[in-house]
C-alpha cells in the first residue's frame, strides 16, 4: 500500500470518453484543478461510453473498477470531471462508500480557497449554498424522519426541512448583501466613466498570465502563480500611458470550460466591471496547444455576462515559450486586433502600451465629439 501523505486528500479521478476531441486536455485540466484544491492524485479511471448511465453516470462495471481503485490506493475522495446529478452523486457514494464530488463542486472548492475579499467570500458562499441546496439529501437520509427524543422535540419539521429553510434564509441574506455591494460598485464605475478615463479589463482563460501581465504593467503586486484561479478578487489600478495619460486597468477572475452557472451568477457583481469596460484585453496562453478552444470558452462566458459587444484586443502572451517575435496585428479597419507579448520577460509590452494609448485617444475623441454634438443640440433649443 502507498504511504499516506501528511497533508492532502487522496483522490481517484474519473474522466469518461463520450467522443470528445480534447479528452487529454480535459484530463490534464482536472489534474491541475485537483492539485489546486490540495488533493493528491493516486489513481485515474477512464473508459468509453455512448451516454451517461442515469443512475450512476459511469455504469455498474465502471463503478466496480472505481471501487477497486479506491481500495488499492486507500483513497478518500472520487472526483468526476463531469457534472453529476444529485441522484447520481448519492448513488455513487452508496455504492463506493466514499465521498464523491463532481467538476462543479471541485471548482467551487478552489474558489472558496482563493477568495480573499469580503465580497469574494460572499460570492463563493452563495454559489456553494445554491449548489448544495440540490444535494441536501446526500448522507442525511437518516434525518428525513421526525426529530424526537429528549432535547430534540421540534416544531413538527424534519431535520431536512429545517436545514432547507435555514439554507434558503442564508441565500436570501447573501443576495441582499451582494446587491448592496453591486450598487456601490455601480456608483464608483459611473464616477470613473465621467472622468474621461479609458476603462480596461483583463479577461482570459485561467492561468493565461493575466495577473503577471497586470503586475508587470502596473507594479501592483497582485498574487500571481502557475495555478488555476490564482486571482478571484477584481483589482483595479491606474496606469500612466505615454501620450494618453491615465487609464484604469482591472484584473479579473479567469474563466474555464463549463464554468458553473451558479458561480457566474454569484460573481455577477464582479463580472459587471468586465461588461461595462471600454476595452477588453483578452489574454491568451499562446504556448498552449488548446488556445483556440480556450479563447472560444472565454468568449462564451463573455456572452453570458453581456460583455460580448465590448471591443477586444487579443494579447498573445508567453511568446518567450514559443520563440514568436513581439508584434502588432491589425484588422481590416486598421484597428489593433492582436499584440504579441511576454508578460514574464517584458517583450512587446511597449507595443501593448502604444495600443492602449491609441484606444484611449480614440475614446477621448469620441467623448469630445459627443460633447460638441450635445452643445450644438442645446444651442438649437
């Protein structure tokens, strides 16, 4: 038997093949997610299926194989890199006698580890509670009956009903608090918008290098690490750009494929800053062979939060790993579409600053034209 590590739960990863093209990428991603959550991966189980089994997702034979892997590795946890229904999760735990979580639960757990600000913690708790609300029956079936006995005689509710009611109350409280914070953010954003400052938001797939780029540009000292979801809390800094003055640049949470809807909803207040930016810098890990799929996933989330219409400049990052030269590519309208840089080495960052200056001057010109038109209209009345 393998020696148990001093820290970190031992996990068996399950990744089934339903005909996906990027199966190996998905497997590598769930390994990174599990390690980011502090797990030690001790075994991996795969297999092909035409469709998920309604009862256990994996099917009877595969569940037996997973059970064998758990016993052989003395595992504490099974991680499915898929979305499980509450019933499937419950049936798997009964069959395997081991804790089972799906991809959504794993991502929520990492967010809980990373959240630093009061708002970030509220957002993560809300997402976790809304996910948990569908899974309250897990392991609590012995509480379905009426509570009884000395000190346990209640008001006629089962324990499960009590917990559902308390959870509902907590969700309502969290939503109210986040709504107040969202209104405060809105006031701050409107004040910034009146200040004629270009508002830029960094977006991209998790671990694309957004925080490294943010730190290199602004010297902000934001936590940056080679791990998934290193940044959760939005940080904004002023950046002086030669020829255009100050702009405001914000670092935001990274996106990932199949980002849980409960997280997108809970982080709506944070992500609003992205939707209301003047310009998005879409940071791409150019050294990753799955970069095109990652860009598509980011754009999918941007559409979900109402930011798909915000102008984008693609920042082709990590050129130090690909031997590509720094450079700028323009679209058919002669607007900057892509800048090739290395946030780590600093190559190409002057080109990026020039691109930001170009957009800032364009915005200032549009504002001036708007004011002139408004003054002329006022003079006509």
